[in-house]
C-alpha cells in the first residue's frame, strides 16, 4: 500500500514538473523572440534564467507558496518523511502485528483498554486475564492515561489503534525535536534535519523492532519536555510552566518504568545550566522549577498514587542488575551511532547487549563535532549550545555507568541497579546530540558563506556582457543541502528496514481458542504452552476474554508465593492447556487438534468460583474439583465479577480464585459486605439461599489520584486563562460569583 502511495506521489510530482517545464519553455521562446526583435544578444543561459524567474514571480501558485510561513513548510516536510518512513503501520488490518519482538506482550494493554472502554465504557483498573488477576491501576507499565496510546485504540480498536499510536509517536518525535531545535536557536534546513534525524534515529527504530511499545510512545515526548522546560525557566508566565508540566506528564503517562529517572536527570542538567547562565535570578529559577514539579505531581496523581500499593505488593522478577549488562566504554558507545550493519543488532562485541544495540544516526552526526569551534564563536547561543552538549554528555556517561563516575552514584544509591538496560539512554542522548551536530553544521555554513561572499561564478562568450550565474555563497548552501539530504536518506534506508517487519498474528491461536470458547463458554483459567508461555497467542486469548494463568511478564503479586506454597490448602490451576502434541500435560485429556497443536483438559482443577466448608479446606489439596460446589460466575467488565451464589447445608464459604488486593469491595444483593480472604484469594461467607455477589475493584488511591488530577487540570486552566487578557475578565467574574454570598 505504501508503494502505491509513493508511486502516486511520484507521478503527481512528475506531472507538475512537466507542466512547469512547458510553461518555462514558452516564456523562453517569448523572451528569445523579444531579444531578437530588439537587436539584443543574450546568452541562452541568461534567457533561461529570466524565463524561470518570470514564471516564478508571475505564477500565482508560486506567489502563494512564497507567502506561506516557513514553519508550515518545515512541519510539512517532517510529516511527509514520517509518512514515507512509517506509513506501513497504517494498514488497518487487525490480523497484522509485527512479530520481531515483544509486540504480542505489548498488545495486551491496548486490548485491555479496548475491552474496558469500547465494550463496557469503563476505565480498566484490574486485569482479569493475567495470572490470577493483576492490578492495572498501579502497574508501572500501564499507559492508559497517555492520550497518544488510548485515543487511537478508542477510535480504531486495539491492534490497529496500537499501530496508529506508533505512527503518531514517530511524528511527535520529529516535531518535538524540531521544537527543541528552535528553542536552542537552529534555523531552517538544520532545524528540519535535526528533527528528521531524530525521528528516523536507530534508537526509536530499535524500540519498535523489539516491541517495546510503551517506551517508543514515551521517548517521543523527551524533546518536547526538554524544550518546554528550558523555555519555562527562561520566561515569567504561568502558561510556559503548565506546558512544561504537560509535556513531562506525557512521558510519565506512557508507563516507561525507567523514564521518570531519565527525565529527572535531563531536566536537572537543564536547571543547572540555566542557573549558571543566570545566577542573579537563581531563586526565581528554583521557584519555577519547583512549581513545575508540583504541577507534574498533580497531573500524574491518577497514575502515580496507585503505584504505592504496587510498590508494596508487586515483586519484579528481574531484580537488580549489578553488572549493568549493556553498559559500554564511551568510545564503544559512540560507535553505536555509526554502525549500520544489520548483524550488529545481534552481536556481543564491545560490551553490547545481544539483540538490543541499534542506535544508528550516521557518521555526520558525530563528525559534525569537528566544527564545534565555529559554533562556540556565537556568544548569544553559546550557553544554550553548552546546555545541549551537557545533556548529551550526561546521558552518554550514564549509559557507560560501569566506566564513569556514575558507578559511584550507583554504589551510593543501590536502588539504581534496578534500572536495567543502561544502553537505552543512548536513545534519549540522540536528541541533544543531534541538536549540537546541527548547530555545528549551521555555524560551519555561516563561516563558509562569509568567506565566499567575494567569490562569484559567471558565464559568457563576451567578457563585457558577462552575467553572474550564482555566487559561491549559493553553491556552498546547495552543497550543504545535498550533504544533509544524503545523511538523512542513509539513516532512512538503514533504520526503516530494521524497524518495520509487518507479519500476521498466528492464525491458529484464533482458530483454536475460538473453538475452546465455543466448547466451554464459562469462566476458567487456561495455560498457553507446557513450560514456556506462548507469547504469540496472547492477543487472541485477551480478545476472547480467556484468563492466562501462566502469563508472567516481569511482575507478579507477592501473594502468589503464599498461594502456591506446598502446604497451601488450595490454589488456582488451569482448566485447559494449549501445547504441542509431542508435549502433552500430565494426565491431560486431549480434546482437539490443530495441526501440531492440541487443546487438553486438566482434570482436578478447581472452578473459578466455588463454595466449600471451611473445616475441609485443610484436606482440599488432596481432593479433586468434586469436593466443592461450582458457583455460576461471569465477568462484568474490567473491574467487576458477578457470582450467583447458591447455599448448601454443608458449605458456608464462597471462594473466588482471584487474588486479593487493596481496592476489592463486595456487594451482596446491592448491600455492602465483608471480604474475608482465604489463601490470599477473594472469599466471603455464603448466605443461606440464592444471592448475587458482586465483587468490584475500586481502589481508593485511584479515586484520590483521579480527584487530584482533575482538580489540578481545573486549577491550571483557570490560572492560564486569568493570565490571558482576553479571558481575565471572564474568569474574574466567574470567580467572584462562585465566592459571593446572596444578598439578604
């Protein structure tokens, strides 16, 4: 599809070029005839030049183009390049999802958002389909509150929305880098080159290649945050601080895990740089920085407050990375930016991490540093340039923490060893690196132009009538444009082939799980794979609302160890298992075959909801599922579970095989009731007769965070409006009315 669009654009441009050539040729013939009638002898080159200028100056289309704001044209270039680079994502085929990395694991959160918003109109706070339930509110990888991640899902569904959000993220990366370049002082073609190069950078390509979806969506906002924070510290209005807080919140909302630390480090460097250049205003700068931090805390409270429970009750499997695998020496780390061999991404050379080292931005970005002496001559921009260079050096040294002073910081604060993959910092470092590179090239061009002002090129058979064709200044500018284009084109080709490898989702997963859902439409746990989990089957399982008990992706509830302890009275097991035919589960009953894959029923697994007598719980581990009474249960959206409980004279306890977690509430026939967890599962006393037991997940920290975030948005909106002269009177009248008391 992309090739067809590209062919259409090429044909259209060719037609326009032909029309332009024909019109210029007509003007050429007219000018030649006029010169012959007047008896003048002009060279063909002079006539052609006059014809071209006449067409440009006389054509209404060209006149309108010349009046367009250059910013619009620069943004248009970025948008076109983004579409040519990543337009393959816009296939709107939900059966296509790249399979070159962890894309299936990353797809489960868009699917969960689609399940909650589009089917039930609810914010998903609990994940029914991961292990025996997992809190979605408080999940460090939760990106629901990022509008770039969620709005496309709401409009186009989970898989297509995910791909659209990635496409938008590439655009935002380019526009954000353009914004950062403008704040630093880059102009014209160099500003565009910096923006395009970051958008095409190997680091962003790597994130999509390996399926780190939320990291890509978050990385796009770093240049926006850097630029807005730098602006806010150098201005005195409230709107700039609100804008900086918003951009930083977009990074945090993407659930990047480590990104808040990366963001804090970069903004600290900016703060230190601004203070050093404006020491007399240090108190004001600190004050504005603190206000921005408070705004960020208020805006992101809906996401960050629930993390408190997650930090206490969720264990991360990877643990500390004391070796900081992937950290390289400085000169080796810089070489990552200049290597475009596809085999490099899977190498273990020079301390690189196998499969996670691809950051290509071309040799020009590094080689431009040779001309830094030209850039440092400009006093007005020297401070901003040094801040950008300090940011690049900071991230570069952080990525090489085993070989830099950061090692001592890690030893002083061991918590930092939890931040794995230090080479990811090279992705963020590319933003200020390209800023400095572009500024060096811009300064070099300025120096060459000043030197070449005295040289001009002319062509004529008669020296007395020689006409200037173009100056050396123009020639140097043209050469620089060609160099920048070749650099961007090289990065475009190298990283596009690395980033985008569209392929279909495993068709068998949908066929097999659809059969299972039709065979048993109830609620139960399944296991994908006998041993290692079958990641490629996760999208189908989520879309068919089948809880996957062996889905463990770096995080588990700490209660899992208690639930599955050898002496535990009972614990959840899968009712069905999907595995290869040559790897059958022990005592499994084969139900159906799909090529080399089979669906097996596991005898003896407990039902999702059951009733039991408490004295028998101690012996329950030695019994089968017939020792309990199955209760009718169904999901009612992402945050509710409904059990139609029927009492039995010998059974007095209702058990729901869902992990207990702060925020679960129980309503029996609409009346609040007490939850009495058993073996860390949801449980309550079974009332006589038949009743409806509604379990609702509604954590108080989520409600508190949501209230704080909404209040912060309202407050900041009022402050920005009151600062604007057009709205100041309106907000003042509204405020006076809200606090005034009626006259007696």
